[in-house]
């Protein structure tokens, strides 16, 4: 049982006009096994929250804490956070020409586990995971995300999730741009890891349709750099029907 506790997190970015605060005091606690959906208008800071937790250097933490089992991950480097069990599936996965999917996965697994996985078992694990995600095995030999379609990139993020088996996963709009079959396959992947490992999930999304497959325990509304409301799955339906007006109109 592990806990990710975000307290009063404040983050700014550098802009040509000087620093701009994006996160204005985020509070959120996720326990192992819990699925938290985060919904909110464009530009409210959801990806900023995801990147800040993962340790992207562009985001400067100016206040608050993020504790993973009591340890402040904000003081760790990005790779230390990954080793501590944090995983981010990016909204826009980065293309890395020159590094194959296969090499990337093995390097990442070795870094996170602290030792290289036994080769034969690893090859089998990758092949099986790709099969479950209905990915063409040839994809493993292609350069990471390079010339991948939008949906292929998202599937590849979930492949990493399946193989790295983190304690907490932040999934930033993993459902955006997926066709109906891919949405199901990707959701099944998340549910499988969740069922097997008791993963805690922060699921950032704009659409209730993924919540039909991945059932959230909590739904949070994120507006202007902080959590504005929390509820159960019914809150997602209300947002779908009403939009965010009641949070925005002052
Ligand atoms: N370097 C930067 N300079 C200026 N503004 C920035 C910079 N980086 C981020 N922002 C702003 O921070 C705000 C939050 O962006 P973020 O990507 O976190 O939003 P989001 O909630 O993920 O939106 P979406 O739903 O569209 O993905 C946006 O208004 C964005 O323009
Ligand atoms: Mg975003």
C-alpha cells in the first residue's frame, strides 16, 4: 500500500514576460489501487501538474509538496522519481529518432528495476504485452514514436506502463485521438495493470467515454491551477452535460 500526497503544490514557468504561475495550490491524495479522474478546461494546468510531478525541468516548483510514501519527490531527479515508482504517459509523446522501441523499453526497465531483466523472459514479456495491446510486433524495431500515428503513440505509452509496472501512473489524455477499438484495448491495458499490481492512477481526460471502461473512484474538476470540486463518477456525467461554466463564471 502506497500513497501519493500532493499538498498545496504551486508551480510557475518562465515566459518572455517573466514568470507565470500555473499551479496555484493543488491538493490531491491518491492511494494504491485508486483511480482518480481529473477533468478541466483547456489551459487549466492539468498537463503542468503531470509534468511537474514527473520532474520536467521547465516547471519550477515555488511551493508545496508531493510526497510518495512520505518522501518528497519534488526533491528528486526525474529518473529517481521513476525509480520510486512514478510513471507518466504524456499527452504528446516525444519522438526519439535513433532509439528503437525495443532498446528504449529495455533501458527504461533496467533503470527502473536497478538491473537488466533476464533477456529471454524479457523478450517474451515484450512480445506478450504487444500482443495484448494488439500492436504489430515489428513496431518494436521502429524508432520510438517516430512517424507513429497519434493512436500508435498512445498505445506505446501503455506498453511502457505494462512493462514498467509503476506504483502510480499519470495518464495525460491517453484516450485522445484513439479509435473505438484502440480505446478499448488501451483501457483494458490500464485495467489489467491496475488489477495485477494495485496501481494508483491519475487519469487526465476530457471525455466521459473512457470512464465507461476505466471506472474512476473519484472525479476531480481542475480549474485555473487548482482542484475546484471532487465527487464520484456521477460528477463526470454532470460535467459532460453542463460544461465548466459554473466554475468559471464569477
Ligand atoms: N512556457 C510557457 N509560457 C507561457 N504559458 C505557458 C507556458 N507553459 C504553459 N503555459 C500555459 O499554462 C497553462 C496550462 O497549460 P497546460 O498544458 O498545463 O493545460 P492543460 O490543462 O493540460 O490543457 P489541455 O486540456 O488543453 O491539455 C496554459 O494556459 C498554457 O498556455
Ligand atoms: Mg494538457
